[in-house]
C-alpha cells in the first residue's frame, strides 16, 4: 500500500456508494448517521475509514457547513477538496492498525469483543453481543465533549447487528441528536437483524458484490497464482475477504480434509456418514460457509483437471460443485446448517 494514499482511493468498484459519499463531502453535508450495508469483504469498512479520514484530515478544507460559522462568514473553498490528503498526521492516525483500531482520538471503533472487559468496566467478555457497556464507555461518555482535535468525532460500528437490544436502544438517542460534528457509520452484512428504529435513523448506503475481476486483482496483488486466483475469484461471490480466506494456505489443510470427507461420504451413499457431517455442520456453523466455499473451489478444480484428462467424471464433478454453491447460497439466506448439508450430500450422492 502507498503510505500516503488516501484510504478512499483504495475503494474498488462501488460506484453508487462512492458517489453518495463524495457528494456529501463536496457539499459539506455529511450525514450524521450512515448505515453501510452489503456482503462482507466488498469495501464497507474501507469506505467508512476513508470517510472518517476525510472528516479528520488536517489538510482538507473541512466541512463547509462547520467552517462557515454562525453567519456563514467564512466562504467555502472555491474548489472544495473532497478527498483526504492521506499524508497528514490525522490521516495517518485515522487508518486502522493491525489490531483493527486507529490511534486518532476522534475516531472510535465499536465492535463486539474488540475491548477487554476491564476497558469496558464489565466482568465478562462480550461473547454474545456488542454490549451496552461499550456504547456507554465509548459513545455516551464522550457525547458531551467536542472533538479532541476540533474537526470531527467519528464512530464506526462494525457488525452493527451484533449490538444487544439495550446497546442499540442506548445508542438511539445519540443517533437522533448526535451533537456538533459527530458522525456515526454503522456497518452490517445483515441489516435485517438491526432494530427498525436504528435503520430508520440512519442513511442507507448500499455496497454490492465486487466484480470477479476486482477480486482477481486483490488476490494477484497478494501473490496468489493466476490459475488459483481465477478459480477462487469465481467462487468468492464478490467478496475479497472470502476470496483471501479461500486462497489462504494456512487454512487449506483443514478445508482439504473437509472436501475429501464430503466427497467420500457422497460417493459412499452411506446415510450415517451424511448425518455425521450434518451434525458437525450444526456444531461448527461459524466456519461452514468457508468450508463450503472451499468445497466448491476444490470440486471445480477437480472437475477441470478431469476435463483436461478427458475423464468422463468431469461432468458429475461439475454438478457436485454446483450443489455446493447452491448450499452456500441457501446458508447465506439463513438456511439451517444441518439440513442444508444433508440436502447437499444427498443430491451429491445421486
Ligand atoms: Zn490529511
């Protein structure tokens, strides 16, 4: 990454979201509460940090609305600079570090489990949800104070649907009347799981799946071989993070084992093995989508190799790959993991 490139410049595709946010910055009318929705790994977080960087940048003209003063005495710059410079101290500090948190005091990230219980003044870790303690400690405690460095206060909420009902309710009042130069950016891949009151108080910005070519570029830039990058890009369904995880050699052993186990169970037509895999899927819901993606990728590679050899099984393998993809889609639509896996295996056995 270029050290002094603004984060916003790294956002790929997403023309609609980009236009909305650039216009807001140009006009100096950045909304006080955005809800960025779309699949994981398509740029929501990058756009959120990019927007925060633009609001905090020391070199930028600043919001026309806030620079204008009470009587609008100070005119907006003739050529409004929409982008962050990417190079000033504020821009550097607005970019998230390895631990997912920026060091800029006016940019605060909320996320389930990002802080220790001690930091939030609670006894137990946030295993279930983003707690009201986090909203109190990070948002409400600062609400009355102006930004440390004067420009803006920005709160980014990762996986906003994980807020507990009490956390969401505690945030509502602040979302409605956030105070001067305060902005919220809520991120969610499952906006249906948000309280309707949260949705209605935020301005929706949609992020779509990335084109396969963009995903391919992301993988190539990380040194993934062209062949593998092509296969994985096709299977990642427009998500850079899914693609990176599918192409990651560190997780490939466990996934390879899963692929073999599923294909063997399908070939054996042994109902007990099918049921055992279904049971395991229920226990390991969190990783299932990744495994299914690996399954689809693995089967697609086997099908291609078989076709190249003139092997008659190529077609059957390709069909299994499509069953794996269908299962993945069903799971995305909140399908029951166990039933999804069993149905997929039965189709594969036919
Ligand atoms: Zn800057």
